[in-house]
C-alpha cells in the first residue's frame, strides 16, 4: 500500500475520492472517523489520508490528484479579492458584481 493524498480540507479529500471512484482505482481512507479524537491525538495523527490498495495504480492516481489540485488552485486564483473599476470599492473574491454599486464587475 502506498499513501497517495492527505488533506485537512474535507471537500478536497472527497473530490480526490470521487475522481478515484470514477476511474475505478482501488483505495482506502485511513483516519476517516478520527476527527473526534482531535485534541486527544495530534492533528497529524488524525488527518484523513487516501492510500492506494494496489501500488501499480500509483502513476495514474497521482496524475489524477495533480490535475485536481491544479484545477482547485486555478479556481482559488479566480476568487481573489478585487477592486471595482466603477466605484473603487474593494470586493471579496466571492462576489462577481460589486456589492456597493452593483455596476462594476470583476476585472478579467
């Protein structure tokens, strides 16, 4: 068995699991239910990890994880804070339109 991925982000971990499921790549999750032990155990020992059941899948599975992380980081870049070109208001990356004037849009 070989460790493939670990993350504190439950959504990121689930995305990896979904991709592996879609490709029928065999894996197991370690520490899946250990979050209740945080505080009793160091966080490193209770962090969820995806392990491959069969090491021969490692090359393909690692490409899946790399692609997923790349897509996630591209989305995070798109969500950075921005300044409205119409009124100059600073907006959170979550907003597509300026929350102050509703006229300005996120610059490309």
